[in-house]
C-alpha cells in the first residue's frame, strides 16, 4: 500500500502578490509612494486648484455673498486696475528681493568659513549656532525685534550716543526682520553645497596661478550656484507669503496682509484668491527661469 502524500498548501493571496511584485521593483516603489504622493496632490494641489476656482467666482454686490460657479474675471480686473494693489505687489516683491540678496551676501562668507576653513569642532558649534534660532518661536523672535526697534528699544539706545536713531517701524524694519528670520534657510543649503566641492579643484586653481579671489569667483561661486538658488527659493517664497511680520513691525501692507483682510474682514474671497495667485505665479516663473539657466543641473 503506497503512502498518501499531503498536497502542499496553497499560498495566500497576499503571498502570491508579494511573489509577483518581488522582481518588479518599479511597481514596489510606486506602491510605497502612492499614498504620500496622492496625499500631496489631494491636499496641496487640490487646495491650489480650489483657490484658483475661487478667483473666478463672482460676488453679489447687494448681499456681499460669493456665488460659486458663476464665472467672471472681475477680481483680476480689480487687481490690475487698482493702483493700491499694484503698489502692494511691487512692495512685497521688492522686499523679497532685498531680503534674498541680503541673506545671500551674509550667508556666503559664513557658509564658506563653516565648510572650507573651520575645524570639525568649530564647524559643529557653528552649525548648532545657525540652527538655534529655528528652535525659538516665530512670534517670539518677531516681537523681540519689535521691542528692539521701538523708540525706547535697544537699537535707539545703542545709536543715541552717535546722534543717530534706528529705522523704527516700516519697510526697513520689515526687511531687517525678514533677513534675520530666513538667514538660516540660506546658510544651510550654501554650506551643504560648498562642503561637496572637491579640494582638488581648489588645488588645481592654485597650481594654475589663481589667487584666492579668482578661485572664489571662477571656481567656488559657479559650483555653489545651485545651493544659492535653493536658499533663495526659501527666502524669496517665505517673504512673499508672510503677513505676520509686516503686521507687527510695520504699518504698510503686503500681499499676505491684503489676502488675510479680504478673507477675514472684507469677506471678498474672489479678490483674496486672485491676489494669492500672484506669489504662486511669481515663484513658478522664477523656478522655470532658474531651471532654464541651468541652476539645478548639479543639484
């Protein structure tokens, strides 16, 4: 009598799926990224799409209520035809450019010293020093600047013996506070970019007779350009969208302040949505221009 053999158990559907996916690495990667990327598209890009839709909705002039899906470009006509809104946009863009240039000029020597000159111990201390302001509350830092910029603040106290006075509250104060707030976001990318530059390139420049300034201008700066662009994206975009700092240290309006007022006070959602698209369009054009110039090729 021959012994009966027990048939092998059938693999579960989950195991069969795993066996089928094992040699297909692209499908595995797509499955892992499906949830986070899908959430990004739904939350972020979905919100931008709804924002764009709101910009084309009409507002009833009698009741003040927004009429969804009643398409019009009245909000964009108001923006283009109102001198106040154009002034606000130009002021916001101008301050954002000034903050970006200031932070780049301040960050380059600091990051260069951290990456190329400082010892490992000093480099670690400087990295912690750059990161420490990010540990403090945003509002605490802005209100601290408000106290220092006031008439009886520290800045006037330091400048008074020289017969000078501080900038007070205004566009200059906004520029100073923004430059301070976003400086770490410029230092860290430039530091990471400079640290990746091979020492052999600097040695080759020196062997060919290049001085310190020529080497910095012809070798270091071109290689650090992607890192500078990355840092400028942070400083420029954060300045464009911020409305808290101008409200605390200045009486002038920025794009964010106008958007906030029209959403919470004036109840003019189409105008707020139309004005909110201005920074989005500016950043898209900036990124396209930077990509066309080849700033992201070595990132």
